[in-house]
């Protein structure tokens, strides 16, 4: 990690991106495979489809940069920590997880590694990120605070208040709007009284960057640009990034039979699936099928191993219930 | 005619009947017209009444509460639905500073026939941001009515009462109740707002248990009855207006009271129930009042801790035994948590 | 009243505007003269300076149009009702007022005359106006709902939510932002992370109109245009109107010695004082000093009379305290 | 050294001393650096410590609460000031869903040393949107501390405790208290959070009276004493954590309790106090508990109704007489409402 010039070795970067993409994807595939066993008793808001954003943004960040995110953060968390042991322990609600299962899928939190927590109340973590950025500046740190949120968050007043605050105070905040066009099942046409969020935000004192690519490297490059802008202009940057949510809003299944969207749309996005895309790119860049398979196998084993450890681990005992309410 | 309906079906029927009866009734909120229809409670409304009477919204709880107020002031009867009471916390300003005082602020000239439905309490691994109830904070505001239907019968009858009421009414529905079934008349009817309901008569202990806790209390009463303890279970049904009389009268008879709530205890509704006893019949209490509810912590996700977070029938039984000074029963043959086991998958 | 084509008789209109301007101004002058007697025990947020906006906008409205406003609504209320009896009875907190003194200066409300109430929680009445407009459309009425608010209200998230909602639902709302550059004593440079609220709002699906004039007729004409746009486009209109607050934020005194603004600025705005301006215009249009004095004397008497009645009236008895909490 | 200071001066001194001691303390909110300085309590801070440690903000209570949380998570000690607790109602979501649970959500890894100050209660003709208290709704949330300093001594000592606390603390200050004076040590000191304070010992009746009501209760006690009634006045000082022990111990001695609150009764803090008695000493109560507080209505503006809206010393005296079965005293020679008369002009 560490914020540094883009590796001159583009291949190295692309391998790193692929490793994280594949980890995020396969961890979720593993959840899908095991969820019906009813041992992971936590509502799952799956990342599948957004991996390029999670991996692309996170891979630019330095160790002291901070991330605030949402209930839909599997990919972000894994891209940041690559710690599938902790991830699965938390999914299974076990004592061996850092949070001992108190958080679950919606509330991962690992402040020591800059993953500062999430909110499942839409948009509620955004102002917290702004406050964190204020602290960073006040303390003379040269760090960035990233607020990840969905397009639905822009409906909430607190988004506008937070945007205004960050722009007013010229804080080093990177707003990352992960736009999948939906809030649960509600399309933007039923939620937005405007044509373009980017056009509106660009009238605030900040910079706006837009992208529809599912190529993690493109997102990576854009994020580097964003962070450079934040530092150069002492202004926040708002990134508007589109992706397609593969699965139902909450849960591990597809839901193209529900009627609110078509499988055809999905099939189109699948053509540019972020994991496949990156894999193909590696192959095109001269990485051999064997090399890639080696990476994949390693991650498959890692996940399998994490999953097994999680299953075998004990639950926290009752004393944990009221521990940590106060400092 | 009476049929066996689930709680969700009872709500749905109330909505269909009232929307049919009165053109001014409309339903809005995130997800009300979608294929999930707020756990089935709003299913079919958009198809039947059209998208201008059952419609989806932006995520904007604060303004949409004010929106409902503005519509209600003009004679419409809005029903704003929240999939989770936790989201209603974004609208506390509108409720406390606007909705609850608008009639007073117009010296009675303006009516506010606004209904807010919100799902409360335990679901399934939902953690600390999708499990709150907090009805005491709404009950604390004069000018609001707050009800907690606990049976399919009350779900229909109290929702119809709420819709026809010219005042703002918050209807809070416990997630686990959606799967409970019971007898529900087919024709529209009202259940008056502000009357407690004695679910089970008994002479040894009064258990005051609202919403889901009434299911736990009935279970506890059944178990205790087998062992010769007669428990009276009272469902307050309404946080505000609050029928303290029924509860006080019962405790005057039994001399003992357990209050079992779906919420934190401190400054909660359970405190108001206990306060009513301190105000009206302290000398009739044979033993101190006991309150049961959420553990004093945010709600954890993992199941074993979640099980300890919520009070349940076993806790009620243990509290009753302590109060009566009897030995703990062997409960190994009993089946508890039937709904928690039945309930699976998110939300 | 009644929404109708602009009177062909411009003079008649200008006389009407002056009558209302003078009433609003003199009613407040009367408050200033009597406030120290400590009989009007209600915090006063004075309109002085904004009369052109209040009178200009309100004079266009029809009898069924609805107004939602703020704690700073003396001029709006008087422009709408011209009922100084009720106004002063409420300031003195007397039984003879429609609200029997329960509201006071911050909370006037006269729904029978379309003055639907105010909020002293900044921005909180804006969504209520949007809901009223929804009802109007749903009931097939051809009415307009006006939301008056200050520039400070745009800081609040609920403003953005309400704007989005009205634009999304294409509701007949006229948003009137009365911009005096201040929220209490805080200038916009300490509150706004953007250059122009009008520029931002114009990116929503609505029309934006801006004006800095203190000429009530100019505001009147602009409001007519706004309402035509609302009806023609089936879209909300946002009017951004500037004015200068003459007195302290709350209270009846000047406060140029407080240090947050200069008397010089005030003197500049006084050159274009809305009441004087309209008076001069009338004189320029051929109205005689005597005619104007006649109008003024009539209003002076009306106010004096209202004030006396209010002072002499009884207070409501204790039974009123808990009356009207519920319908 | 101890001086006579007003409540506002005591707050100001606490802020100055803590900001001097600890660079990480900063103060923000609408009006904190202006010439009025939140009724004088923040005067001089911006001049002394600079505008990055005492600064004005947009009107955005919800996001600015989250902002304080984010700063606190990173080791700063923010103090967010609200001129009125009514405005805090816009931030209930952040308090209930975020601030109160952040430490728990990080399994104790993150601290939240956030202080929120908010002015509560009666002012001067302020009507229903500038007179609320509603501390019970914050006290209801586990993870928050809520305190109500009632004297200049406590104002300084409890604010310093709050600032040094690693948990979120809401400090609620009654508007009328700002003009009250009392002895305050010059050096910094702390008053522990969560301990009730017996302001006056007595044997016949316990009056539990927080914040401004403690002033009314003292006045009532003085009047009653002249007529041979000995009143113990207890200031709970803290809604959460709540020191029920001190109150229960007192009522066990006196057998009688009046609870006088600066808030609505229903589901309010007064209910929690009464509940503690029902839970811990019902059999020791010689007569039913009595609660006094706001009338169950939004607060009217006009003075005569406003006077009836708030409970006061006379109400306490009358309640005590009723409880003791004595005849109503002739109070015509007594001077009541001294502060309401002193207090003039808006806010
Ligand atoms: C304040 C609030 N309102 C409603 C909800 C219910 N809810 C959960 S997720 C969601 C949709 C959010 O959409 P978006 O922000 O686009 O995120 P996505 O799920 O698409 O990633 C809604 C409405 C909530 N959690 N919080
Ligand atoms: C939600 C809220 N926050 C803070 C306040 C305190 N306050 C009263 S008026 C005001 C300034 C509002 O400014 P603006 O909207 O521009 O109106 P103006 O007073 O300039 O007419 C503030 C901050 C309030 N009443 N409501
Ligand atoms: Mg989305
Ligand atoms: Mg202003």
C-alpha cells in the first residue's frame, strides 16, 4: 500500500488489481454457496458487479487514508484488508472476528487498517467522513478520507449538507458515488428531480469526475487523478461511477424474474464484467493462463481455509453483549 | 365473516378497504409498490389503485414526513410507510416540531389525518441500525398518537382507526408479528385507539406486554399455568393515548407486575407503565415492579448475542418465579423461539 | 385578490402595492414604538427591508393559493390579510386573536385566508408546502403553493430534499428564497460551499428567476412570470430575491455597532428602501401628495386602532392551554 | 479560590480552561463566535483561540453532528453547541444510529469524545418550537450520556467532565439558569457524571427536581419549611447514567416523592424516576408518587398560558400539601417567578 506514483510496472499493478477483484468475487461466490446452510445469519448486500470501483479506488489509498462506507461493502473491505479470515469470521458471527460478530455483513469496521466503519442508514456515514477529513487537516496529516455511498444516498438531505460542508471547509474528502441506478428496486426516474447529479455537484466548490468503465485500472487512474486534484486544489472531489448490481438488493440470488429490471441488461454488463475484463487484460498483457491460475488457486485456498476456520470457531460468550458500549 | 389471516394480510386488507372507501387515502414510501410490498402488506395496491395512490419515493424521510403533513392539511389522508422504524429517526424534527403541533398552531383550524407505519423490533441478524423500536420518543410528543397492534385483528382494526382519525397516528408493527395468524373479520371495523386489551385473565401476576412481547407473554403464561401460576396478560396496544386504568385495575387485583417491552428500558415506555403504578397503586404492590426489555447496548448481529439482547418468554417466566419466590422450573420440555426459528433470510 | 391578468390600470396596482408596503412598515414601526413596554412578550423577527418581496409576491396570489412561511413573516402576513386587528391581538397574546396568542410573532397562521402557517425551525415548512402542492394537484385545483424561506434555509438538507421532490413530482410550488446574506449574524462565506445557489438549483428540473430589485412592482411582475411558468411547464419555480435586513436578527433595534456589518451598507440599501421607492414612483406617476397622505393616514389610524383594541383585550383563560392539541 | 459566577460565566470558564489545557478541544455551531456568543457562554473563545477552534457553521444540524463524530473518532474533542435543544431534533438520526453506537460498532476500538451542548426549557414567549427539553429521548439511547447541570458549580465541573470523557455526552442547559449565580472555584475541577446531588436535606417529602426545576423546588422547600414541612430536594443531575440509588434511599426515608420535571411527563424522564421507585421501594411509599412538568400540549406563546404550561414552585407546594393532607397555605406574601420577571426581551 502507500500513496505513491503509479507503479512503472503496469503489470504488477494489474496483477494486484486482479488479485483483489478475484478475492472479492470469490469470497461472495463462497457466501452464495453456503448461505442456504443458514449459518451466516446476517443480511447480505452483495458487491457483485461493483468490484472494479471498490478495488480501483481502494488500491490507490495510503495506509493512513480512511474509508467510510455502507452496508454494501464486502468488496471494499476485502480490497482494503485482503483479510478473508476476519471477513468470514464476521459473516459467521464468531468470536475470532475483530468485531466478534457484533457487526455482521452490514457493519464491518477495522479502524486499525483505515476501514472506519459503515452505516446501514443510507447516507449517514457521509458527514462522519467529512469530520474525519477535518481532523486530518487540523492535525496536519496529508491523508484523504473516502466516503463511499450509493446513488440513493444523494436523495438524502444529509448528503447535500455534507457536500456543502466539505466544499465550504475545503476538506480532503473523496466522495465516491457508486451509481447502480437503483435504490432497492426504485429507479432514478422515481427519485430524482434532475437529469445529472454530476452537473449539480459541479456547481459546488469541488471537482467532479465521471466514469462508466468496469476496468479497475481505469478507476485506479481516475482515483489517482482525483487525489491529485484534492491535494493540488485543496478541494473535495466527487467521483460519479456507474456499475450494475448483479444480484437482488439484499440476499444472494438473482432477481431478474421480479419484473423491475431485465436479464438482458445484466447480460450486457456481463460482457464487461470487471473480473473477467481484468483477467482478459492480463492474458492480453502477456500473463500466462498458468500464472493467473496460480493466483486464483491461492485465493481459492485462502477463502476455503477462512471459511472453514470461521465455521469451526466458537461464538462469543454472553458477557460480550454489553461490552464496549462505552469506552 | 371471519377468516384466519396473517398480520401482513390483515394490514393489506385494511389498506384495500380504506382506499376503496375513501379516495383521499394514499400510500407512499420506499418500496410500497414493488414486488416485495413491505413484507406483503402493501402488495397489489399500486396495481389496484394506480400509481398516484401507491407510489415509491426518494430516500428523504425528513421531507417526506413534511410532505405528508402538507397533504393532510389539505384534506388528503396520507399513509407513509417505513420498512424500518430506524429510518423514522430521520424525521424526528418534522414529528416533534411540525406534525405534532400543527393543529394546536392553527388553534384547531387545521386537521392532520396523517398515518405513519413503521416496522419495529427484531428481525434476523439486523444489527443495531435495523432493530429499533423507540416508541417512547414519539409517545413523548403531545399531539401524536402511537399504537402497537399485536394481533391480526388489531392490525386491521387499529389501522382503519388510524386512517379515519383526524390526528397524526404512528402505527408501529413488529417484524416478527407479520407471520402471526389469527381471526380477522372480512368487513371493515375499527378498534378504538387508546384502550388496553386483556389478552388473558389471571390472578397471580400481571404481565404488561405490548406488540411482540405479548406473544412471549402468552407463551410464558401458558407454561406457568401448567405449574399453577395464573398470569394476567395485558396488551396496552397504545403508547399514546395510554390506558393506564386497565393496567392499574389489574395490578390492584394481582399485586404483582412484570412489564415486558420491545425496547430499551431506560426512559422507555416501560418506565411510563411502571410510573403509572407508582402514581396510582404503590400500596397495592406486593412486590417491586420488574421491567424486561432490550439489553442496554446497541443490538449485536450474531445470533447468540442477539438472543440475549431481546427479552423473551423464558425471561418472563424467570422473573415471575423470582417475584413469587418459587424455584426455577425445568423448561427443557418447552418449545420457545418458535418464530425466530421459523424466520429465515434477511429482513 | 384572485389570480388575473395584470391590471391594465397600472396605477391601481401601484396604489395597492403601496398600501400594503406602508401597512407592513408602519405596523412594525408601531411594534418598535411599543415593544419596550414589555407587553408584547414574543420574540420579534422583523421584516423591515423585505417588504417589496412580501408584497410583490403575495399580491399576485389568488384566494385559494397557499402560503407557508417562517418566523420572519410580519410583512407576508399583513400583505396577505391586511388584518392589523388580528395581527396586533396576536402580538399582544390576546384572546381576540384567531390563535388567541398561542402562536405569537413567530407562528402566525390563518388557513382560511391561505396563510397556512410558519415554522421557526429553519426550512421545516418547505416540505409541507410541497405536500400541499401535491394535494392541490391531486384534487385538480389550479392553485399555487408558495414556500417563503431565507438563504439560511438552503443550508439545511430538507431544503434539497424538498426541492428534489417538487421537481420530481412536477408540483406547482413557488420557492421564494429571501436572501439577506445572513443567518443570524453568519455571512454566506461561512455557510456556503458554492458560488451561486441559483446556478445549482437551475440544474434541477425547474425554472430559476433572480432579482435584486426592491421595487415591489418588479417583484410582482416577476412573480406573475413565475406563476405562468409553473402552469405552462408544470414545474416548480425557484425565485432568488435579495434584500437587506434593517434590524437585528431578533428584536426591534438596529445593530450596526455589533461589528458584523456596517451602517454604510445599510445606508446604501436605504437609498432604495422599498416603501420610499414605491411612494416616489406614485408621485412620479402623477399621484398627488394629498392622495398618498390620505392612504397613509387611513392606515395609521387602522394600526392605532388595532393596537388599542389589542391592548384592551383580555387574555384567554387557562382552559385554552390544552385545547386544540388534537382535532 | 472561589468566586461568585453566573452559570454562563461558569460555562465560559470551563471552555477557556479546557481549550487551554487541550489543543484537541474545539467549539462549533451557529453563532458560537458572534458578539452574542450563545448567551455569553462562548464569548471570547474565537478571539482567544482562533477561528479554527471556535467557528460558525452552516445550518445543518444533522451533518454537523456526524461531522463531530468523525472528528472525535480521530482524536479531536469537538463541542457542538445548539442555541436551542429544539434544533437537536434534526440530529436524532446521527445520535441514535451513529454517535451512540460507534464505539460498540468498532468493538471498543474507537472512542467518541464528543460533547453536545443544547439550551433547553423556558425562555420568553418562545412558543412550541423554542422551548423543548426532551432529554428522555437521548437518555433512552444506550451509548450516550446526558447531563443537566443546575448550578454554576455543576455547569463548570460537569462540562469539564464531559469534555474529558471519551464517550459522547449531551449537556443540556436550561435557559433560565444562565442568570443564576453561585460559588465557583477558579481552578479547573470535575463533577462526576452520573451522581445525583442532594441540594437540601429533609424528612417529610423527597422532591426530585432536575435542572431549572431544582430552583423551583428549593423555593418551594423554603416556603414549606416556614410551615413546618421538611423537604429533601434531590437534583439527579444526570439522565444517563442515572443515579437511582440516591433517590431511592431518600424516598425510603421520607416515604413520599414529588418528581418535578422540565419536560412533558408522558414517557419522559419523570417516568424513569417514578419507575425506579416502583422497582426499588414501592412498599416504602406512604402515598402515591406525583409528577409535575409541562402541560400535555405544545407550548403556547402568550404569557398567561405559558405560565400555566410550566410547573413551578407553587405547583410543588400544592402537590406537597395534597400529599400530606394539609390545607393550602396562603402564599400571597411570597415572591415567585423571580427569574421570569427578571428575564426580558427575546431568548
Ligand atoms: C435512511 C434510510 N432509508 C431507507 C433505508 C432502506 N434502504 C436500505 S438500502 C436502500 C437503497 C439505497 O440505495 P443506494 O444508496 O443507491 O445503495 P445501493 O443499495 O444501490 O448500493 C434503502 C432505501 C435505509 N437503510 N436508510
Ligand atoms: C433548524 C434550525 N437551526 C437553527 C435555528 C436558529 N436560527 C433561527 S433563525 C436562523 C437564521 C436563519 O437564516 P435565514 O434562513 O437566512 O433567515 P433570516 O433570519 O435571514 O430571515 C437561525 C440559525 C433554527 N431556528 N432552526
Ligand atoms: Mg443504488
Ligand atoms: Mg438570511
